[in-house]
C-alpha cells in the first residue's frame, strides 16, 4: 500500500499539505477513512469538502458531501471533470464551491452519487493512483443563478456555467 493524503475540510478540521498523511494504511484503515470522508453532517452549514490522493500520484479526487442526505459529488483534479449521476436525485443539494464567489458557484446537482458509489471510486483511486473508472464523468462545470460579470460570450473555455432555471 502507499501513503494517502487528505487535504481541505473534513468534519470541523481543515488540513493543509502534510497535516494528514496516512502512511501505508491497511484495508481497515482505508475503509475507516472512506467512512469518515463520506460522512454527512446534520448541520446544513457544514459539509466535508476535501481532496484525497496517493502521495505518489499527481492528481487526486476532490469530494463534496451534502449534509443531511450524504450524497457525494466527485471531481478529478487532473481535468476538473465532475462525476455524473445519469439519474440525478430529485433532492440533490445546491452547495456552493466556496463562499467567496460572487455570484455563488454551485456544484452540478447531476454530480451527486450515492455514498457507496463515491467510496468505491475513492478506493479505486487510492489503489491505482488514476482517475476512477467505476463512475461516469462529465465536463467541468458549475450551476449558477446568474452568470459572473466577467464572463463574456467570446470566452468558450468557460462554457461550463449552467444557469439554474428551477
């Protein structure tokens, strides 16, 4: 097994590079870690939003866990592709990427997976160091209630902004 590093917010803690590295964890430690990373919080103001990856890999898997429901959205850091649920949950949340964006950028509701599928993808990355193949991926994107002022029609590289119409 290889070293695994956790970055950003998990529970009420924030991890910077080097703060949380599991040195050659066994299968039970990995299973416990995945349970912790994918655990929802009952407080709608708190959710796990972090990155997990192998220390020997260039990229990792970003994850966002919806409080209350426990749905988990994934993003591959190499391309920023988002996980795709072909049958999105009717109650998929709108969680902002962070609170500094104006207007707020929300993860696509179509990116939320059941926790078991997300854990399987995270585990696959931990084993292979590569982008998980057990989930379908969609292009980078965010949902927004209004487009950012700086976004101009001649900027096709930012076509991943989708207006919320419901």
